């Protein structure tokens, strides 16, 4: 009985379909058969074939049901491409209207004013251009000021300072770590620029100036403090922290606002620690994070090679020489198998 009802329903639908739809469906199927016959080595739709389906899409609402060789989204993409080509062809001889483009000479003059007058804003520069007789809006001046090339000299001076005093520089910073219970732990570290060694690392839930000052005393025992210590504008890096630096004989170097590149060694270590360890684990609590960080610092010093040290390790890992091709290599897991160290078998 259900089979008979289904057959009657199909016959009813077929009878209601117009002769035009049947002709278009037949044409669509024949066109695909023609494409299928052109195998080299697989059927491809030429430009006339694509225009055929673009036209059929506009003439027939049921064009999707007749598709066999291609997806409906492909026909839609062809239609949009043809739409762009059509309108590009229509406007090929038309004069462009809208805002008058800013000439190259005027842009260079704006850039020159920006470089020669770093304290000037858009209204001041626009006023000077107006006095010179240039027809340009203040908003356009502001838009081109954002694109003005910056003076690289301050960055060069800072890079030269870091390079010359690298062995006498350390840096400190905080980074946050979420816990399983949706809490936040603060990880404090001090890193030496010379060999990228982590001089001190500790974890707290509530960082204070007194706690940071004590960490600095533990990081630099027995007159081992560097000459310079770089740090950002963290709210705990003041008061007792600065007094502790003075007592240790360290010259504080505070970075500029929103300039993390000035403390690049510390920022890079944070990213390395996250990629190597913290992005792959869920920290349970403070004790768990301290254990993980101690293991990671040991791996970082003894096993992990660094691009900034010419593929060496901060602790000076011994390099094997004259290794034969068939030498046996053993792997030793680090950080519970998250990383490995490879050595030659004895």
C-alpha cells in the first residue's frame, strides 16, 4: 500500500510540472553528458559551459536538481565572477567619481611634516597645508599620518644598548596562568640576557611589592646582581622593589608604555614557556605549577637548544663530534614525555 501511494504521488507531481521545466531539465542533463564525453583525463567545464549554467540559473528555479557533475556552490561562484566581469566591462570607459586622490608629492609632504614635528597633530599639519594653498581635508591628513613611516632611530639605539650591555643585563616580568578551578596564578621570573638563563622563578596568588622585593634578593645572592634590570610598568614594580634594587646595586631600566619589544628577551621566554608547556597542561594549584615550572626550567637550561645561542643550550650542552651514520641514539623523556632529549648510546 505505501508503495502504491508513493507511485501515485510521483505521478501527480510529474503531471503538475510544466513542459518548460521538463525541457530545461532535459537540456541541463544533455549538456552535462556532453561535458562528460570530453574526458582529458577528467571532464572540465569550458567558458561556454559555465555561461550556459549561469544563464540556466537565471531562467529556471529548479536548476539545482539537475546538477550531477558539479556542486551548486560552483555555479553560484561562476555567476558572481561573471557579474564582476560584466560590470567591469560596463564601466570601462566611465570617469571615476568620488574623493580626489591624494598626490604622491602631497603624501610625502605630510610624511615630512610628521617626521620633523613629532608633537604635531592632524589639525596643526592641516593648517600648514592650508596656508600653503593645498586643497585637502583634515580627515585625509589624519588618515595619511597613520601611514607615515616611523623614525627607526629610537629602536636602533635601544637595540644597540641591549647588544653592548647584554652580559650585564637581566630582565624580570610576570605572566598569568589559569587553574582548574578558574583561579589565576602569577608566575614571576628573572632572566639573564647573556645566556638566557632563568635566574629565579616563583609562583604566587597575590603579588605585592614586598613579595617581589624578596624574590629579587633571592635571585641575586652574594653580590651576583647585574648592572641593569629591565622591567615594564607593572603596578608592583615600585616602592620596596626599587629600594631593593638600589640596595643590590642594580640600575633599574623601565620600558616605555605599551612597548613590550623593549623587554623582548623576557617576552619571548613567556611565549616559549606557553608553547612548550602551559598550552598542553591544566594547572591544578600553586604547588602543581611550581613543580611544572621547576621541571621546565631544568629542561630549558640543560636540554633545549636556542636560536639566539646558535643552537646551543644556556647550560652549555656538550656537542658530539664525528658521529657515525649508524650510531645508536636513545631518547630520554622530559616533562612527562611532552619533550625528549636525544643522546648517543654508551
